[in-house]
């Protein structure tokens, strides 16, 4: 079929049964067509492999493997095998595979149309695709797709909070583990979505997990994985996304270039997707480097917040008292009040340190997104410390400043915000320390 366009095939009837309509895709020596089964009047997909100038025997081997694999599969999210036959006419010679037609757009088409996917939707897609891969990988022998990418995933019937029905198509690169034993394996797949071991001709179930992770990253970033920066073959995407730390870690785990540092099975990958805290049961650190001991993490967070917080809050309130003197003409902060303020700084520092350590250990261990870590810690410190200080200064104002007309903004909100911003700045110093200790 080399050199033939769809005009040559339009309305042509193959095997006296399948009337060609339009082309869905084309590769070297192959065409995928939408056709109508004249017997059932149903639309079907016909994949053609032609004996043309660019034909090679590896293509025939893959084509025959796809036919045999589809015959053995029965899953609602996978096209169903219908027919296969040889084509031997004066115009063309080759083979044809007929399968059910799924009327749906591919994820690649959605991306091209400018569609965005939320974290919740991407997680739904991940769960659905893991279910499909679980079916394939549990076959005997296990079936490995080897070419998971946005154009091979279809999506339809999206409604409300549901991402819709998910389908996995194009088994032209499929391989079973049995075919690898004692044989030279053909290297197939798509650059950017293939794990490193697949370039060497090796494919295992975890290879599909890498491709799935890369596909999800492409949906989130709207960029081809090959166009994203890499460090030691690891795709770097977290700096341009606003994902939760847990989901970021999961995607980094799925796309780890080392097989030993990737999920060993679909079941494990899905368990951690649903329960992110379980990642520490299965994964090694996502990057080589120093591992921060939990006790050191807590000690540094509490020590830095306690000492710096006490000094910072007390010092800034003293400076603020000078402003009040210039504004009100008299000092209203005496040594007893200052002592109370330093006690506030001590309490804020202790509490802030404990909170920083807990949040870091639960959500950023191991650390993969230092920028998000800094932002989260600073926001938590400011909110918690400011709200706590408001309660404190409000009580102090009522108890001590009874002879003054209470200005809520000057005597309560302003010093409270100063305390909160001070603790926020301290949290960034701790975040920087953690980043350095993590080897990032």
C-alpha cells in the first residue's frame, strides 16, 4: 500500500465484507482504516500490513503477534478481535486485522484541542489504566503493551466529576514475556515514553508502568516527556506543576529510570496511588544522595524555630514599640510585656518547629520538589503563628491596656502579622537546610 492514499481505498471492499471509509492512521507499511462490516452493518477498525517497498519481516512478526494477542484478550477497555485474513489481489498483497471500533477521542487529541486535566482527573485515569494493565500483566504469559502514550489511550463519556471511560488501544508493539526467552527482541515503542531498558530490547511489566507515568506527566505539563529537562535520566517536571507532594512522589517513582527503583507490579503501584504513605514500604530514595534521618529532621526544625523564633518575635515587637511611641507619644510596652512577648516567641518557635518537622516528614520525605516544600512550610508558619498571636495580643490588650482606647489594627493585628511573617521567614531557612541535606 506504499504510495496509495485514502482515495484508493475509499469504498473498496476487503474480503467481500469490509467497506473502507476513511484512514485513522498510517505508518511505514501499515494503515489503520475505519470500515463498515457489510454483514453486521457495524463500524470496525481494519489494520492493514502490506508487502511494499518498506516491508520487513519484523513488521510481519509484530503483526502476527498482535493478532494472536487480541484473540486471547477479553476486556471491556481493549478492542475485541473480530477477524483476520490475507489480502492477495492484483492491487495489493498483505494481511488484515479487524477489531471493534471505539468511537472516542485519544488523549493526544484532547491535548491538541487545549484540554487540561486536573490532578483528580489524572489520578482517575491512572487508576483506570492500572486496572487494564493489571489484566494484561496477570495473563499467562504476561502481556506487555510496550507503547503506552496519549495517542493510544481513548477517553469518552466524561461527566461531572468522572473522567469518563478509558480505553487502551494499538497492540502493534505488544510482547509477551515468553517471546523474550532465548530470542532477539525487537526494539519498539515511542521515544520519550520508553523506559531505558526498552532501548536495550528488554521489556518487563514495570516498563509499562514507566510509560504510564510518562503519559500522565505529558497530560499534566502539556509537554512531550522528551522535551522536559532530565537529571540522571529522571524526568524533571515538578517545578512546572502544582501537584500535591504525594502525587509528585508517585509519578517520580513510576518514571524512575532504574527498574529497581520503580514499582514492581501494578498492584503495588495502585496501592500507593490510593494510600501515598505506603510508598516507603516499597520504594528506595528517589535520588541518590544523603538520606535525612528523622531524628535530625525534628531536632533541626525545633532548634532553629525555637531559638530564632524567640529572638525574632521579641526583637520585632521591640522595634514595633518604637513605632507606637512615635505614633502615640508614649511607651506602652514595658519590661513585663516584653518578657511576655518573648514567652510568646518561645511558644511559637516550639510549636512551629514541631509542625514543620511533621509536615516535612509526612508529605516531603523524600524531598522531590524543594520549591513547593518552601512555599507550603512558609504558608503554614504564617497562618498558624499569626492566628495564635492574634489570640495572645487580644488578651494582652484587654488585660493591660484598659486605660487606652483600643485600636484593634495597631495593638492586635499588626504585631500578630509581624510574628507570623517572622516565623514564615524562619521556616524558609529550615527548608533550605533540608534541601541541602537531601542532596538537591
